C-alpha cells in the first residue's frame, strides 16, 4: 500500500462487508492483527454515522481513505451527517464490576482514542472529516519502548 486508497460507501449496515473487504485489500501487506484493528476502527466510525449521524440506514455517503505511513496507517473517514466532533471529550465511561450495570455506548470512541496516536476532527464544507493515525503497535506499547 504505497499510495492512498479511497472509496465511497452507502450508509447501510449491509455495506460493512464491502468496507471490511476494502480495508483488507488495501492493507493486505500488513500483519493480520493490524488489519483487524483498522477494520474495528472503521466499523465503529461507520456504525456511529449510521446510528447517530444519519438516524439509521440510508443512501447517504461515507468515504474511507487509507494510506500507509512509516509508522502505521493514516485513516481518513468522512460523512455528510450534521456536524459532530466525537473527540471533544474522550473519557472512559463509568464501569461496574457487575456487567449488567456497564453502560451501553461511549466505549467505541474511547477505544479509538486508545488505538490511535493522532485523532483530528474537522468540518470541511458539508462533511465531517476524521483523520486518524493508527500505529503498528499500540500507543501504550510505543511509549514504553521509547
């Protein structure tokens, strides 16, 4: 993956298979566990767009771009939903020892925050643009080896 790969998708849950295939093909030279990390991030962003941005399955667009970097992968995700910066306050929702009391929602963006070294949101025209840098090792592992 020497150049950026990008593609447009419809915001329908059934499209996620195409997103997974796109990520796996664009990143085929990378280790399997790393590709699965990218798939997880793309899935979280995609599901949030469908549920919170578009209010359910729709024909509205979602764009995904992937580009290899020396240290990992740059992922740019865009949608045309109303403006929303998911990174304004990333924090771990309160957890409980009783799994029945664990809140639903909020863990995905927290997880993305833990997996990425760069998290940027910008509104460009009519699009939400999220740019992420996903290192080949976790940010915590990278910090402990430096």
